[in-house]
């Protein structure tokens, strides 16, 4: 894995228990390389796993609360529920920002829970070129 390649972090996935693994959609050779990188870079440490697990759980709680409210029709939501939806959406988006701790775990959690629209891939912004 090359830390300067913006596509390489996508080769990693995080489980709900905080463990890191190669993306299962990769071919065997690529998975083997990613497993080596995980071991070599020390990405599978108990402290890191614990931090990712905590982030995943926080993300899951916010998603559950968001989903409960979002299932209601707009006309049936109270003003407080509408405000809560907006706050939760903003919190989930903030969790996915590259500057947030364990953002990759939050992004995996959002993807698994079918909320990829809440993922902010802001780390690629400096690579954008004005045309």
C-alpha cells in the first residue's frame, strides 16, 4: 500500500468490532498485500481497534436514532425531531471528515448502513484542479 495513493485507503475495511481487514472485493494477490501492510504498519493494535470500535458504536447509535425519526413522514415530525435529524446528519458527516479521529471506521459504518451520502471525502479536495 502506498500512503501517497489516494485510492489505497479504499483497500481497507473496518469491522464493527474495530478490526481492520482487506476489502473482500480485492483479488487474492491484492488482499495478501493489504494484509502484509496491515501487519507491517501496525494497524491492528488493541488501542486502534478499541478507538475504531468506539467510533463505530457512536456512529451506529446516531444512525439508529436518525433512522427512527427519518421513517416518519415529514408532516408527522415535530419541530424538535426535525432539528434532531439535522443535528444527527451534521454529526455523522463530521465523523466522516478526514480530520476526524477514526473517520475510516465511521465511513465503513455509514456505508454498511446505506448512508453513503453522509460521507465527506474532503481529503481529496487539495487534489482538485480548477479547469
